C-alpha cells in the first residue's frame, strides 16, 4: 500500500508525485509573478518564500530519488515499446530538471550575495562565489530550465490524458489517489 | 592688590576648566546609529550595531570640538532579511574588503545647542567631504548648564553612488539619510 507493487504505485510515490507537481506549478507562477513586481517589502517576502520552497523541493527530490531507487516503479502499460521508451526518457529529463532548477536558483542566490534561507529558520551555505555576471547567468539558466520543466510536465500530463481518454489504459488511474 | 590677584586667579581657573573640551562616552544601549533609505515606495531604517566614537565638545569654543567615528560594516543591518545581506554584499558595502566606514571632523561651527560638523567620510575606501548637523539636548528636569549627560542627534545625507555603492539601483534610492541619536556621558 505504502510501497509500489508490481503493477500499482504506492501512497508514498503518489504523494511525492502530486505534492511536487503542485509545488512546481505554484513555484513557477510565483517566480514569474515576483520577478515582475516593483520593489516593496512584499517583494522580499515573495523572494523569501520562493527560496524556502525551493529548498524544500531540493529535499523532496533527493528523498524521491532514493525512494525510487529502493522501490522501483511498476512496468509501463501497453505494448507500444516506442511510446514507453519515450515516456522513460521524459521521466529521466523531468527528474534531471527537478534537481537542476532549484540548484540553479540556490546557486544564483549565492552568487548574488543574498544567499537563501529556509523560512528564516536555517541559512543555507553559499554554493557559488559572489559575482554579478555569474548571478545573472545562473538565474537566466534557472528561468529557462524552469520553463522547460513546466512545459515537459504539461506534456507528461498530456500524455497521461492521451492514454486515459484515447488509449483507454490505466496509466493515469494508477497514479491518482482514490 | 594681593586680593585682586587671588580673585582673578580663581576666576581664570574656573574659566579654564569650562574652556577645556569635554570628552564623552556613548551609552550604546541607549543609542542608535541609524540611516534611512528608500525601498520602492517605502522608507526603511537600517542600523550600525557596532561602532567606536571619540567625541570632544568645547562648549565655549565650538571650533575646538572634534568627532571621530568608526562604523563596523560587518555588523550593519538594513531592516529586514535579504536587505541586510544585500547591504553587506559586494554590490553595496562590500564588507569583506571594507569592514569599516570612518568619519573625521575637520571643522565644527555653531553655537547654542546646534552645530555644523564638516568632515571627511570614507566608504568603500573612497573619501569624500560630508557635512552633518548636530543638536544637543538635555534631559527634562536638568538645569541649563547640564553637561555630564546629554543626547546628541546627528543628521545628514549621503549619496551612495559617490562611493561606488551602486547595487540594487532600481530598488533602492541613491540618497541615504543619516539619523544618529546618542546618549552621551562626560568621561
């Protein structure tokens, strides 16, 4: 029930999937919103929130990778080997981006000299030298990678819906929480 | 004749003792070395939490007064999280390379309870002239000749771009208003 079985996802995997999906979409929205705001105390609050949830997302993706390694996903449904191969590549890219995007944000915050803290409870160490050119570069890549992550996540959702409504298999149903 | 000499000697010594500049200590617990700055539509106060100051006031000959201040930039705060890190970062005070801001008075003028302090301030290794206004206050209930326990309020303004502290130009105003409010005690 908690763990994945041969043909079902367990509760832990489903929780990782949906909590992170929600957080990533919310973070993308917050990131786009706050970078367009004029300066104010609210702006600083939003940046602090974005950094804190980013740190949470790093912790979640690390735990999720360990969980997946120790608890493999069930076999893909259907006999379209090409589609399943494509899905696997997609999953790998999504995992890679889920690691890279928050790391790039953390590195950019380090390069800015402002650093990152986890809800003002824990100050994160700096992982890049303080340098404005590096900061701008890291945040640019952070933005591009985040945009790519959201586009691919939407494509991933689209593929699940395609399997559900067109192919009429159980791919989406076995990830939903009932 | 003899009496006149004695009296005049006493008078002179009294006058001499008043004429000497008085050195003051700052009661740091009751003092704020602050500054305000614009952040978008808001005005926010920052503080220098560690500093040394030498303050000598000559009430009779104000020109003989002197002020020397050293502010520790590594302990400066800017009012809220991230702003403090921004203040200390390379883009503004660059505290790793410039751990101090210093001020030395060159010429103090004025009288009564107000003085104009001309001096040189060094920020990020760049020295520029700076003019400050100082006002002295005595506590309620003290007499007009109170000099042992006073409050000094120092105001002025500084353009951070003159010192290369140009970071966050879009968010933070160039002009900082100095707001020092210190309780001082004669040594």
